[in-house]
C-alpha cells in the first residue's frame, strides 16, 4: 500500500463524512469532517445532458473529480463560521430567530440545531426566554 493510499485510509477511519458528523461540546459543535467534493457536492455522481433523436436526456455518471468517492482528500471543519457566541430570544412556541442569518427555526429540530449552533449558518447561539 502506497503512502497516499495509507493517508486516505487513515482519514477515512478517523474523520466522518458530513452526514455522520457528531456535534459535541468537546469539538465546539464544529467537528472536523472529510471535505465534500465541490463538483458533485458529495454525491459521487453528476448529471450530464445529452441530445438524442428523441430530445434531451439527463443521465447520472460518476464524478470525474472525485472518481465517485464524493470527497476530496481534505479535512475541514463542518462550519466555516467562527463568530463568537450570540444571544437570541426564544419564542413561546419553542422557535428562535438566528441573530446571524435571520432565519427562524425550532430548537427541537436536530436538522436545524446542534445544541449550540444553527445548522444553516453555523452561528453559536445562547437561547434565552424573553
């Protein structure tokens, strides 16, 4: 096994893909993850349009940039936002408005909230009732 192959294997074993990231206070709710391929956005496939006698046809093919892996060789933080913690008032219905991007979201929705950061923009938020 070559040096580059060994490095890639160690990265795979140590750093998760974006979808498998674990948010903890030890990693500041910003874990290091394997970087998604910018061409296919981590899917490993791209759509290509071809003109046929019947018209245009879209088909999925293996991404040439990542060769179907969906990742680059890099390790990056989940969020690029490293702004300091900001306070935000929670509404009576359990929702909150992000002080960074202005979007409203439910604190009980794990697709929107890590327990410290807003998933959409990565802003660290200290909720308080107001």
